[in-house]
C-alpha cells in the first residue's frame, strides 16, 4: 500500500488499518493548541499520524508521511518524546526488520 492509496480510503478503513494492526512508534500530547493526543503508526512503507481531539472526543485527522522529518514540527513542544523521534530517524522502519 502507498500513502496515496491509504489517503484514498475512507475514514473507517484508515482506522481499521492502523489501529489494530500497524505498530505504534510514538504517542504523545503536544504542549500547544487544543488538547490532542497524537499516535504515530508504521504502515507498510510509510507512517500515519492519528490526531485525536481530547476535548471533542473525536478523531481530528489521519495524516500520512514517509519520513520522520515530518515530526520535526513537534520538537519544541515535546521534551520527553524528542529522544524517541531522534531514535526513529536512526532506526529501521519497524516493518523492514
């Protein structure tokens, strides 16, 4: 599956693909904006970011990206997770092991 194919799926299909089967590679709550819980999944040859709005209690978005450089936008807000992000950049994709 490619990111383009994944993005073409409807919302329920995306959730069924990532939540039960894809390995979680990071989970965190950003320190800015609305209260959100972010989960990063490894999906075949790309990653998926699931953004859950804790205030509204609903999924806000599911984004795909191919390199963990996408996560740099969170660096300044997540002291604890920074090492995990750095580890992701240096590690092999979980599904390539």
